[in-house]
C-alpha cells in the first residue's frame, strides 16, 4: 500500500526522506518478499551509528538539526496509547510492553519507546532527556519466543526471497539501486 501511495519502492522513499537528510554513514538493506516489496514490519539492517542517528531523530520528535523530517504530531501519536485503545497500554498489550505504531512503549508517565528487532536488536528512545541507546545482537531464538508469530519459527526461505533492497547512504559512492543476492 505504501509503495502505491508514494509511487516507488519504500527503500527509495526512506532514502530520500530520512536516510540521506539525517546523514547516514552507510547503506542499509531491507529484506524483500517474493513480490519484490520491502518487508516493512521488520528486517531493516543498518550499522550501529545509523541506528543511533535514527534514534536521535525520533528522540527529537522527527527534527534533525532544525529540519522536520517526520511530522511531530504523527510521532507523538505513534509513541503513545490513545484513550480509545486501552488494550495497547503497557502491562495490557504485553505483560510489560505497550504498543504504538510499530514501536514498543515502556510503562510509566514519561513517553519512552523501543524499536525492537526479532533477534535482540533494540533502539531505546527517551524523548524527554533525548537519550538514545542502541543494542545490537544476534540471538538464536527470538527475544520472546512465546509471542513471536509462527512466521519466525519457519525458515526465512519459506517466506522471503534471498534478496535485499539497498537504501544508499549519502556518504557512500553512488551505486546502482538494484536487488543484491544474499547467498553466493
């Protein structure tokens, strides 16, 4: 749906609207499905410093050095539970976490949230203090195997092609935007 709305691959849109303006130092990759669509609910791979840049962008409510890259109101909505959705509150949605728009919400009065990867990667964001912590890892099992959908217990080849779409950074030499094989 997003690809249709923006009229191009989501990776190109991300590159233009966020990755390049925030000064990413390296290319990122996104897993794509069999139809060639980026798997937008997960699977964006980047270097630690660029994850930290993304976290800082979110900690500043979408503002990067005086330029609003992501609308502040949208980010605030994405990282809070609305009154009409109490089932998404921390402690209700999950025993600890709440849930926003693809982000996990921490309990407490202060707005804090986490972008959580399937195998332990996490970007913790505290907008009030503008604190960001990035944790990278690779676990053999999903972080919480009891609630991860069955898709994560199935070999990725059953759901995904072995290709990624490149999100070029502004600091790397220009390269052809094409899908690159992961397996040799």
